[in-house]
């Protein structure tokens, strides 16, 4: 991700399916400081909150188009969250693309 984002410290990055915050910790070590974590599990988000690497944590459904405003993100990172149900018809990925700014990754 750091090769594809010009300024890690200014980029708004979605950690889709943030869970307990492992990816957020890694992004923080790489210099990303505007990380938004989203997950369905409140208990997992409580653990993620203790890591101190998220600008904001939201409990929400990543298939909900209204969860985030269009064009509000510079990047989306997703590790271990997508299932065949998310990608078969492409709707979830299209939703995430709508959340990206032009040129986002």
C-alpha cells in the first residue's frame, strides 16, 4: 500500500473488517495515521481500540452503501474478511469503489 499512496500520513485508509486491529497496527508502523476501522463485531472493535492506531472505529456492515460517504477514502485494505458471498456478484467491491476518491487504491 505504501508504494501506491503518495503521502501515507495524509491518506485516509479503510481497514475493512478491522477485527482486533492487527492490520491497523501494521499500517501505523508504516506511517498511516488516518486509518478508519470497520467491523461487525463490537467485542473485536473494543480490542482494536486498545491498539491506538485508528483515527476512528465504526461498527457496521461493509456491504451497506450508506456506511461511508462516496469519495471519502484514499485506500481500502481488507485482510481475511472477504468471502465468496461478498464477491460473487461484485456488489460489495463496487460499494467500496464508490467510497474511494479518484485515483484511490
